[in-house]
């Protein structure tokens, strides 16, 4: 998807435990098994020189990239002031200094449940 909605404080790990949602998943259209990836979220106007709000690394499996976001990870994200005010990218390292990227926008919604 080129846009994702996340709920602040919820997990996206596919575990089914607590407040858990399915893993985020992107199909790269080719085998990326064993290749490292990084998933980052930044403010819309930030550059690559700006530290990301969130950075999750992992290893590709088959054609899929599936970053696992814990509730702690999403809890540090700011609640969006407007739709699509954040951006994300997923980069797979193909070879030394060679990357394949997917880009999109992100909205972080406030969790409405208070316990």
C-alpha cells in the first residue's frame, strides 16, 4: 500500500495477543530472502538527514517485507494533525550501496480506549 493508518500504542505483529493487528506487508515482486530491510517513518517535510521517528529493521522472506511494530514502537509516534502528515519508506539492500525502495504516506490515529 502507498498509505498506512496506524493506531498509536497498538502492535502490528500478527500475534493476536492484546491489541494486535496483522503485520504490515509489502511484496517486492522478486525474491528478497535473507536480504536486510529497514522500515522508517518520518515527518512529511523531513529529509534523510533528519533522524526518523521510527526505524525498524528486519530480513526479507520470499518476496515479502514484513516489519514487526510493537505497541512500544507505535506509542512513540506523534498523533497526526492531518491525514498523510507523515511518510514512510521500506528499503531492501540488494547489494553493496544498492537499494530498492517503496514509499508512501502514513497517518497515526489516537487510541480511543483508555484502561
